[in-house]
């Protein structure tokens, strides 16, 4: 295979590919450790799944992921405050569309309390959307603007951001990595893939490990009144639907299809939810956005170094992929883990 012999446009200690919330958190931490960091994005800062997220950061209900994601929510709140954003404390209301899943949610409250979460069974009809009857309310959640947060995290002297650069190929040469885009190239001591659902285009290995979920986000015009879902966002079936109202009073309904089936349209799912629970709002569409984000086989994140790539002399390619529904809660946790890996490998 012919190696690249053209000019190199930028030489950097670390290149972060992808300027979503995950890439921004990683770049910031690496820069705060004193490294010279470059960030490239195929589009613009926070233009992928991060822009589609209405911003509910809430712990995962899955036992294996509960503690880490709860810690992630706290970390995200701290970072948001540090960057002069105002993370709003909310409770997430988990409801289920099947009776057996509703029973399972009801019996989960005690277990969550034992894990230190403030969880109660909510039946107030002013809060629980009709047809659900009850829901598991978890207070340890926040609403945050992930686009603004990513943008502010990247504003630092030793972070250089270049937008509209799509890396198409990674090559190894002399213990360093060459990242090649159309008409632009970067040579880096290490590369971090924070490329979300597009990671499979750069790594066939990771394409096999992750699943891409289809998502859609519906957003209303600003509403004159505060709805119950502003302080208590609703999460249906573990994240198939999320309904909330943001600080600018817009109602957002996100929907995903996590499963491997190819049928079914998440936009239609969001539409059905709106029709059933907020029919008056249905016509107030500000925009529909479709998106992809990732889901892993066990609901956990994917973090590591590409196999066979961990050279003590540098040149490693790390990856950090946050799975959807709790992607925002995972983001600071996986950023911390991949930064630790990258710094350790530099010292080796
Ligand atoms: C509709 C919807 C609603 C959601 N709602 C929530 C929610 O309420 N709460 C929650 O916790 N999570 C939510 N999520 C999930 C959450 O948004 C994601 O988990 C999180 O934003 C992932 O961030 P990221 O930085 O990994 O990915 P992204 O934000 O997708 O960032 C990846 C970036 O990499 C860039 N890129 C990709 N390939 C290349 C390349 N080759 N070269 C250069 N750049 C490249 C892309 O342009 C993109 O900007 C939602 C997702 C969707 C789709």
C-alpha cells in the first residue's frame, strides 16, 4: 500500500477527530494537561448527535452503568457551571409502554435508592402523561445545552479547531499518525477518534463493535407556558422517546430505534407520542432533525486503543464512543478514561 508523501499541513501532539461533546471534553482535558491539541470536524463544532440532543443528562437505569453515569451527570453539571452555563436540575420520569415493564420500573425504585439515587414512584397525573399510569422519577438529572458547552470547552489557547475537514484515512509512519483529508493533512503523536456514529468509516474494527441507532428530533416553537416536562422530562422505554421542554421554552421530542431491525421510523414514533400526549403542539413544528448515534451491544461506552496500535513511541489511535440515551452522562466519564489512557501511553 502506497504511503502518503505529500505536504503535512499541521503537526500536533494530539489530534482529536470530531468536535461533538465527547471530542470537546477530551480536547479540553488534554489541553489542560499541557498538550498542544488540534481538533478537526467534518462539519462544524457540535453538529452531529450533540446538536440533536435536547440536553437531558440522566443516569442509566442499567445496574452495571448506574454509578458511572450518575457521576457523569455530576461532572457535566460542574463543567457547565465552570463554563458559565446554567445546568438546570430536573427529575427524569421513566415510563414504560408495556405493563410488565411498568411493574419492573416500579420495583426498581428501592434498588436505585440503595445505589444513592433519589428515586420515587410518581403517579401525579399532572406529571405522568396519560396512558402510563405511573413512572419512576429520578431526581439526579440535569438539563444542559451541549452545543454551547462543547463550544466553550474548545475555546482555549492550546486547542486549534479546524472545521469542514473530514478525515478519510489514518496512516502510521515513524511512531506518528498521519490523518488525511481531502486537501489537508495532520501529523500527530496520537489520535483520538471522537467521531460518534461515523467511526466505522475510519475503523472497520469499530464498525463491527458498534451499532448505529436511527434518531429523530422534533422541536416546537417557544411555548407561552411551562409544561410538566420542563422540570420532569419523560423517558419512554429506556430512551425510545424523550420528551422535554428546554430553557428557551421549546418542547423537544427525541425518538430512537436502537434495535437491529431496519423497519420503523423514529420520526413516526415521535409523531405518535406527540399525537397521543401533546396534540395541540403537533402543528407547532419549528424543525425536524434526523440523526444517527451509536448504541453498543451492552449499553456501555466503547473506549480503548485500536488493536495492535499501542506503540510506546507514540502514534496510537484511541477511541471514545458514547452510547445514545445516556450519551451526555457518559461523555465526561469516557473523556476522563481515554485521556488517562493517552497520557499513560505517552509516559510509557
Ligand atoms: C435525536 C437525538 C436526541 C438525543 N438526546 C439525548 C439526550 O437527551 N440525552 C443524552 O444523554 N443523549 C442524547 N442523545 C445522544 C447524544 O446526543 C450523543 O450520545 C452524544 O451527543 C454523542 O456525542 P459525540 O461527541 O460522541 O458524537 P457527535 O456529536 O455525533 O460528534 C461526532 C462528530 O464527529 C464528526 N466526524 C465524524 N467523522 C468524522 C471524520 N471522519 N472527520 C472529521 N470529523 C468527523 C462529526 O461531524 C460530528 O460533529 C441524543 C441523540 C440523538 C440523535
